[in-house]
């Protein structure tokens, strides 16, 4: 046993507060109250043990990765079981199979229930929520806004979970028909989809307003599942290790990963994998024309700019919410410097680092930007040359990898260690058929799970883009946030009166967590 496993892991904010939060508290806290992100006090070093894990199944490996972060907060058998259940519904026996296509290895992360990589983390997060909440007899109400993909992955992660209610807001008429069907065809009683008569920004503003309503936040124990949740990052570390063993069964090479990037969550997990001891050469940040991160890693300045719509909508971001975690490490975990930088960024929409820090950042990360035309060209080329259909997000990853392979070739050819370039494939091409059809001339084949959605029964509410309407809908659906749900009947009322006494005490306890 390494010392990492004996010590209890505690979490703190990147900006200095909450120096001793437990894993469980960190999972439910989301954003720290000082505006920072939660990070572990140290990153466990597994460089002496990871080679022993090379024959493990995906869920066993996920258990090994999670263990040092979770510490003794979940008994081993329970954590093992949780990981096993989380990956039981993936459609490929390898969970995340890797395929050699041309000069790159494509790591397919889209075999989960919603055909996008977010399933890998959200399937496990749903189980983790349920585990902690039933153990402590607490409830939460997850409220999230989505422009498409995150919503369905969250819903599939949380459907049917005990002690969790899930409200997902999406802009009416502005998500693709497939995305809407994926969300609204989930009929579990704890899932509530709302088509908001407005834009995605309206949805996000409403969610933020609900979280700012402290009385409401407390009485409903509002929770979030967005990508700043540390557990999501942690669950994503697994596939970096898993793929290493698939590509180098003898653990005798180095790998670079090209990651289609938006909020910087996926690639940050790769950075954690590297810091934990995995032989990673380069992490390549692949962006579309929303290129704030590419500009950072080439110039050292991080400048907010307006969001453009692209063929790869899940990467359409103005700023990357997880990037702060990386800056924290770049500045040697100095919360004072970081808090100062982020404060400046919030005021001006820009921050920059000096030459020395840029150089250091470029030792871990390279970057590449993919234009709309390049996205289509790359899909078309792989379709023609290799009979392999890329989705537009993955195409950006492939494009960035190719550019850098050209540059790296001389180094790698003569190197004594083997080197593999792995591209993370973040979505099934059928989820983004418009771009694929445009590039290849024919629509991608629908996998069975998506094809049968067309005739599915759906349930959702259409509501105006007003915070009070949404708040009212939540209150009517869950009249008693500590117990029953749905229609407010006399039976519920009686039951909730009985529960009120104990619930009051519980509410006080739960409220404490939010302070
Ligand atoms: C969310 C998402 C991304 C971006 O991942 P981040 O962790 O936000 O960087 C890329 N591709 C697809 C398909 C996604 O759903």
C-alpha cells in the first residue's frame, strides 16, 4: 500500500478557501464559495504500481484510480460495486475501445447510453450521488441547463436514482431533434425536462438565478452536475490509463493524446493521469474556431471572445470553466496569485502569463485550432481513405494530431521509446449527422439506440424563460423537498406533515453543508 492510500484525501479551493473538505463534501459542493474550484490537497503518485493494473477490466481500473481520491470514505467493496454498475450499460465489451486509423489511434468514448463521452463520468457520478445520499438520508435537486449533449448524459446518469430529482432546461426549438428525443423520452419519475421559450443563455441565467436564491437553494438542496465537479474529472482519468495498456501491453512506450476541448475537463483528466505517473508525452488541446485555449498556449494570453456557432457545438465556449484548475498547478498551487489573476480576469475578460510560465505550460500542452472547412475536410478524408466516419468534434482532435505528428516525426522516428498518438473520440457521428452528411455526401448510419427513439413516448413541459415560472414548476413538482414528489395530493400532504418534524432537523443539517 502506498502512503497515498493511507492518508485521507482532503479538498480545497483553488482560490484558498475550504482547506479540509472531504471527498463527499467536494462532490456536492461544486463551485467553492470563494468562486474557486475544488482540488485535492495532493495528486496521488501511482508510478510504482500502475504497471500492475495492465490486465484489469475497465471498472476494476476505475476503482484503482478512484481509491486514493476517495480514501476511506467508501468501503472498498462498495466502491468496486459502484464502478462495476456504472459501466454495465456500455455497448462495447471494452467500454472504450481503441482503433488504429491511419497514423493515429482513435479512442472511442461514445459507447455509453447517450453516445457521447460525457457518459463515462456521468454514469458513475449518478451512482456516487445515490450512494452518498441514501447513506446519509439526504436528497438533492439537480438543476442544469443544456444546449444539447450534457443534458442527456446527465439525465441518463441520474434517471431512477434514489434521493435525486433532476430538472434539465433546454432552449425550445434550438436543440437537435435527436438530442431533444434523447432527453424527453426518459420517463423516470425523477426526471423533469423543460423546454424553455428562450435561448441557451436564458436557460443558464435561470439556473444561476435559482442558485443565487439562497433560501430556495437551501430548502431544495440544489446540486449541479457540470464539468467543474471534481468527481467527473476523476472518473475520466481511467481511460487514459486503460488505453495506455491497450496500445502498449508491455508498458514500453509513451503516448500523446489529442483531446477535442471545450471546458477543459476531459484534457485536465489527462493532465492528472500524467501527474499520477502515466508516461504521457504531449497533451494536445484541440479547439474549433472558438480558440481561446489555442491562443493561450501559443501566445500566453487568455482573452475572452464572443462564442461562434460551429459544426462541433459541444466545444463552442467563450471561456473554459476548468482551465482555472490548470492555472493553479502552473502557478505552483499558489492560491494567492491565482485568486488575484482570476479576479482580474473577471473584471477585464483577459489574463496573461509571462514567457517562463508559457514555456512551462507548453511542456505539458500543445494546441491546434480547426476551422469549419478543416473539420469537414478531415471528416471527408477519413471517410474516403480509411472508411472511418469521424464526428465533427473528433475531427478537430484528428486535425490537431496530424499537424503535430508532422512536426514530431523526426523526434519520434529516431527515439528509442515507442510513441503513439491517440485521439479521443468524444461523440458518435450519428449525433451530428448534418456535418457528416455535408462532408461525406451521405448521412451516417444510426445506431440501434438512436434509431428507435423516433417513435418513443416523450414527457416534458414548455415554460416561459422566466425564473419565477421555473421555480414554481419545481415547487409544484416537489412540494416537499425532503420527501415526496409529483402532484400535490392530500396523501402527500399528510405524509409530509408527519415527516416535517424530522425533516426540519435534517434540513438544518443539510443546510450546514452549503455554508
Ligand atoms: C463536452 C464535449 C467536449 C468537450 O469536453 P470538455 O471536457 O468540455 O473539454 C467535446 N466533445 C463532445 C462531443 C462533448 O460532448
